[in-house]
């Protein structure tokens, strides 16, 4: 794998870092995904669904703990 340096405006860099953190990815992973998606779209390939995995939390026990999680969110909002 090769290393590439990209210069980004401050606002775009902030958005990239925020999105990578939100998705639990490294900046490099998100950048590679964005470049791959952009290049595939340019070749007329079908783009991957960007919403796929949007609800991914990185935890395997969410469905088992949903009542506990929801109760904690309700408590936090009051």
C-alpha cells in the first residue's frame, strides 16, 4: 500500500475526522472508501449504498440490551 498526502481545507478535514469517528473508522479507511466510491461512479459502476451499516454501533449485544440502552437515553434526556 502506498502513502499519499492530500491537502484539505480546514472545514473538509474537520468533516472527514468527524465522519470517521462517527463510523468508527480510521481517516485512512474512510478516505480510501470515498476515493473508491468516487472512481467507481466515474466508470459507470453502481455506487455502494452509503447508508449501509449506518446503524452499526460496533457492539454485538445491542439487541439483547435494547431496554437498558433506551432507559439510559431517557434518563439522560431529562
